[in-house]
């Protein structure tokens, strides 16, 4: 199914590319960088994001083969426009040493098992919990936001060796996490140009 791109979005990407040269990035990295910058109007993401093209290629293939997508919060799930997602936050409960977000990750893992794509844009504790599981993810988009634990949880993700999209700073959030996933969903299986 071809995606119809609205003229406003086309113009937005034209202006983005006029201000930021993304031509040096390989195709999927470029797609993620541009979509995240587009969603945030923050050009600094071009140097803040951390990802590996080979990992993105494997995740792209897994997504297009039907790998489940897990979102940490409903805001992330709402931003993912081309796939159904699993989000168990409504069913989760906090307890001693366990946040609702961390419990939601446990519940989601019980549902989807290994091989999923995890999209975490809100809670650092969700990302921290995922790192304790033997989830064998196809990809972790770890872009939680905040002044407490966000940068640290993303550093731990990078150190884990799991295939990942993260960023170095404290910024992130639901919109940019969903945008990173959408970049992979929108990118065609062929090498033709896409927004």
C-alpha cells in the first residue's frame, strides 16, 4: 500500500533538507533522522541520535515481515500510524520497587515474547525494565524523555549491545519515538526515495 504524502508534509521536508544536509547518512538512518527532526523541529537530533544502519536494516525487514510492535505508553501508540501496537500500561500496577511503566513492559513481554520492536518514548523505567528481560528484540527505540534517568537509561541501552535507536541527551518523548518507528514503517522495501 502506497502512502499518500500531503503537500504540507512535502514542503516541510523540503525546508528541513534545505536547513539540514542529511545526504551523508545511509538510507534508513537518514529516514529516522529526518522523521525525528520533522516531528520535533529540532535540528540537533541529527547529531544526538545514535543508531546503526545494519541494525536498522534487520529491524526494517522484521517490521515488514510482521514483527509485533510494543509501545510503552498510549501517546507513543497513538503516534504509530501504520501498525497495531501492544501497550499494556492500562493493565499495569505499580508496587514496591516497580513503576506502572516497568510492569507494563513485563506484561507486554509476556504477550509478545522475543523478536518484537519496542518503542519507548516516555518512561526511563520502562526502558530499564526491558533491559532486565531476555527479550531478544528486533529493535529497541529507546527515546524516553526527562531529567531523572532518561539519559542514563539510554546509555544503558547502548551499552547492552541490543539493536537500538537512542539519543545521548535527556530529550526525547512520545512524538520522536513514534516518528523513529514510523520512519522504518514508511520506508519502502525497495531503494526508491521516500519521505
